[in-house]
C-alpha cells in the first residue's frame, strides 16, 4: 500500500516538514492547545511507524526529490 509520502510533491513535503517542526516546537515549549495542534498535524493518529509522521523521513524524501529535480534541470 503506497504511503502519503509516495504521492506527495515537493510542496506537500515541505508543508509537512513545517507541520512536524511546529509540533516538535510545541512539545518543547508552551502551547495553548496542544490537543488541537495534535489533531491538525496527525488527523489519522500519531503512528511513529508511518513515514508521513516522521520529520527525518519526510525531510530525507524532500531532499532526495529536490536533488532529482535539480539534476534534471541541469
């Protein structure tokens, strides 16, 4: 079964990195409504085995695709 990351483009991967980064910052600091943010960032539940929920895997895929696009543009 393909993951959300397989179907995502660079723009969607970049947006997902921002969401996951916002979640990490919220966990490290004060956030008025952590549960509301959790539902926004993880609408299908927070599954650590889901690539879409792991910042480093999303970042790695974003970097790989950006490099491919750069190489194709050369």
